[in-house]
DNA sequence: GCCGAAGGTGAGCGGGCGCTTAGCGTGGCC
DNA sequence: GGCCACGCTAAGCGCCCGCTCACCTTCGGC
């Protein structure tokens, strides 16, 4: 089982490889602002201010406000695909791999809710080209989960009537965690991950 | 089982009781615009234009753009509560009532996706007072579903470890339909409703 | 010590935003 | 027929948006 690295150190660890430093600070500021208020309600002055810079500094590192969203979205989706791919390619039965995929995916959405919210809910604010690129990454997410479920069905481990529909529902359940999860609420990301892994195993009729 | 009235006649039937006529046309125009582009990306000129009126006409019927969102949100949430209350108060076993609640709630989110999208995803664009009012209606939704699940557990029909967590997951699953459902996609609202009712019965371990 | 590149700032442009106001056409009432 | 309340429009106000530009440091290389 993967560790909950995303929850440690305040969510910014995922952006470590973004350089230079000023560009990273702007990106982190944009993630926070977009998550709190939404893309269209966030101003470039707000982003620059959070990063401790003047409004004009933003345009040294990014061509437009939309480019910021695009970069955030791509990095986030690549992380999501990686989480699911690692779980899908792991050892163990289909049930164990599905439980691992769901629990780690849910932990990412709950623990890194700020990032996940932007990644999952601001897709429509991208232009056509950028959106098409991101949608390809989302299809990869779907394929990883569907692969595990197909394995389970083929091995006689799962009892599923509609594989594609069930895949959609599993991903939907995980993604929506980013909408309702509250850091100050009664549940930790680990608890929600464990609960959801159990619920998903029931959904696929795991023996 | 309730009929899928929402899908008939092009989604606007739910606004029939809004008067006068011009106010209703503006409300319907606002729902479409908010669903397509989001609250903050929608301009009052856009709403008025869709309703075939000048920008100033909007302010004869509504004090602000936010009041439009508030009215849409309240009417939509009242409809959601009603759907769940009817299902919860119906006759039959807990499993039958839960399946009815899920399938009709999902049909509403899928068939009336335009409305549901605004209702479920633009909550944060409301001011504090309006949001508090709407959150009270959402707690009623939670209470209706939790009630059915508690009944099923008490009757020995269901096998649920975490009633509140499972309730949250069931509602989350239904609500997220408004995000991904595509009218031009391969599934009808009825098919998704039936699939989801089955999945939810598995989640609660219905006998 | 001088220079150019890199990274930053303050001021501000053009434009579109939410919303207001003065005035116009029209239908119901006496 | 006169009148006014109502629903609506044309014009536009003040503001803030995304973004640009002229200029200012700082610093490594020689």
C-alpha cells in the first residue's frame, strides 16, 4: 500500500520539480486561489499578491492566466495517472489491486484537496486544445481502473454486469471526494480511503 | 417508481411556477448560461441576450446577478429534497425505497443535467447567508438517505459498517452524475439510474 | 570596472464588467 | 379621451479586469 505522502508537509510537495523558484511560487499561489474561488473569480493580481510579487511578474513566467491553469492541470493529471498505474501494475489479486487503487486515489483527492479540486473541476475553463490534451490523460485513468476490473471479472473474482458503467462509477466516487472533503471534518484521508475501498469491493461483488 | 418527468419536454418544465413570464425566461436563460460557462464567467448581458431582452431588463425582476443564482439554487434543492422525501416515505422494504431514491435522484441529475450542474456546483458562488440557507436543504437530503439506510440496518436488510460514511458516498455518487453525464453519450438517464440503484444496493450489502 | 542578460517593478491601456438612470410605448381604468 | 403605472430600452457610470511597457536592479564573466 502506498504511503500518504501527499498529506505530509502541507500539500506543496508535488510542485517540487517546478523551476525556477519564482515560477513555482506563482503556481502554488494559483492552485490555492483557483481552489478557493474558482478560475474565473481569481484575478492575476490575487495570484501575484499571494506569491509576494507585483502583478506584472506573473507574465515573465507565464504567457497568460490560462497557461497557469493548463500547467496545474497537466501536472495534476499526470500524478493521478501515476497513482492508478502503480496500483494497477502491483502484485496481488484484482481485489487487492482495486482496493489499493481506490484507497490511494481517494487519499490523494482528500489530502491534496486544494490541488485535486482545481484538477477535477476547472477543466471547462481551459481552451479546446489544452482541454483535449487533458482529456487524453483522463482516458488513461479510466483505462487503468477498467483494466483491474476486467482482470477481476476474467479471474472469476468479481461479479460485474456493466464493466464500463461500474468503472465510471468507481472513478466518479473517488473524484467527488475533492468536492465534499473537509480538512477540518471528522475523517482523515486514510479513513475515507479505507471506507471507499470497502465500498468499491462491494460494488464489484468481490468474493 | 417515479416517472422521469424531468427528461420530457426539454428540462424547462420545472420552472413552470415562476412568474411573470419575463422573470421565468430570464431564470431559464441564467440556468443555461451558468451550466455552460459557470457563474463567474457568465455576464448579465449574456443572460439578458438569451432571454431576448436588453441588459437592463434583468434588474427589473432581480436585484443582482447573485439573486438569480440564489433562486435557481433554492428551487433546485427543494426539488431534490422532494424527490428523496417521496422515495423515503414510500411503501416497501428499505432496499426498494433506497433503489427508488437512487434511481429517481440519478435520473434527475442526468436528465436535468443543466439545472443539476448549477445547483450542485455553483454553491460557493453564493454569499454567506444564501449559502447557509441552501446548506440546510442539503442536510435534509442527507437525512432522507441516511434514514432509509438506518431502517435497512435496523431491519437486518443491510450490512453497513459506517452509516454516515456510506450515506455520504451514496449521495456523492448520485450528485457527481451531473458532472460527467453527457446527453449525447451512450446511456439514457433511466439506464444510469438502474445501474446506480444496483451498485448502491451492493454497497449497503442488501440481502 | 564595465556590460549584458535575467528577473523584477510602477504606471497604465483598452475594454468589458455589474449595475443605474432618464425616458419611451402601451394597455387598463375612469 | 386623458392619465398613469408598468415593463422595457438606450446610454452610460465607475470600476477592475488581463495584460503591456519603459525602466530599474542585481550579478556572473572578463
